[in-house]
């Protein structure tokens, strides 16, 4: 058995950066997570009307900024562009672009960090991935210094063939709340599975985790913010803890390195019975809600090879696919 000091513990990835300290999905939040010692950062992408890829969670601006409306219906540039918006949370920050985030990750001191890009179903994959490729390919030595660090997180299988064709150099992960969707539509196309913590806590979630281990696939748990959850995720043997509280997990991880068995013995798993989120009816309702959104925005779920990939000429123009 490994000693506490050599035992492999889950990596720390900042969920929307260190979003418990700085406004979510901002350069300040990303940089704080990396300075805390996180091995990766996670963020979401949307495309503006004038073709700028933004790092933003919601398809609309109201929840986190002083703007209003849908991102895809507004320009980034201009006197009334989204480049002038600021977060409502303090300290006020601007919305970062994908290009700015890539530049942050290409700084010499940040070249160890993984970039988990959460691709929402609201985007058009051909358009989004083409824009992302153009930004990635502008970086010097991008094939070796950047591409291996980008992990595409996909919710809908319609995005898989586009990811394979336009961004074949990026690793792919499934993101979701349904292990059945992960198994049926993503298993052969993804090497990483990013599953909600409450889903992993279920009997089927534990079975899926074991299946991933046996197949050599990595598992990420989100969003893990409480120390008891962090310890439980460690007990399960997940590969990555996605958290808003990067310093909390990193500090706790250091204590686990010194006395792993004692700390785990002091923390019971009984808390898994204390919230309705851990119970089947609420999980099932949530899974059905997410599925309805996926189908409404992205169409029926099918095997990735059953989708007709639009824009063959545009794909070839990226230079990433064979004629």
C-alpha cells in the first residue's frame, strides 16, 4: 500500500477559476486558481454576434454582469459591445475572451495548467470550433505547448464529430448528470468523464466509476466545495476534483498527504444521506430536465457517427482534416 506522502490524490481544477474568491469565469479567477496551485482551470464558451469566443457560463448576461440579453445576439466590439461590461460581483472584472485566456495559459509560469473548456449545447459546433482552432493555431508551438493541455467538455453527442474533425488534437470529455448517456453515446469517443458529485454518489455512479477505472478512463467530480465532499471524492478515487474553492482543496490535500488513513477514518460517509440531492427522485428529475434542454437545443441524442456533419468545405479549410 502506498504511503500517505506518495499516494496519488485527485488533481485540483478551478471550477470557473477560483470562483469562490473572484467573480466566476474571469481572468482574475483563472489566475488565482493557478497561483493557488491548481493543476487546471475550467470555463465555458459562447460566441458573440461578431464572432468573438467568450468565457461565460450562461447564454445570457444578466446573472453575473451589468448587461442584458443573449450573448449570441450581441457584439463584443463597439461602443455598446460586451467588451465594456463588468461583473456585478466584486472586485469588478471584465468578461474574458477565449484568446485572452489562451494568452494567460501560454505565459511561461502557467504552462503546466490544463484548460477544461465546457462546450454548452447552445453553440453551433462548426462555427465555435473553427473560431477556437483559429485562436489556438495562432500561438507559437501550439501543437506541443498548448493543444495537449486543452480538454473539450461535451454535453451533446452532436458535437463529437465536429470536435474530432476540427479540433482533433484536443482530448475530449463527457460532461453531464447521466451515466446512461455517458455509456451509450460518449464511451468510445472520450477518455475523460466529468460527472456531477451527487450522481457519482449513487450506486450506479459508483459502478460507472469502477467501469472507468477498469477501462483506463479518467473521472472528474463537480462541483465539490465542501471538505466532506472532497474527502469522499478522494475515498472514491476520482482523478480530478472540480471546485470553486481551490485553496480549500489544495490545503486539505496537503493534510491528506501527511495522514491519509487517519483523516479518512475521522470522516463518515453518512452525510450522503443528509440532502435530497443524493436521493433517486430528485436526481431523476434533474436528469430529465437536463435531457430536455439537450434535446431542445441540440436535437435528439444519437451515436456520433449517425450525425450528418455540415460544412465539409469549411472543415477542410481549417487544415485539420483530410480531404
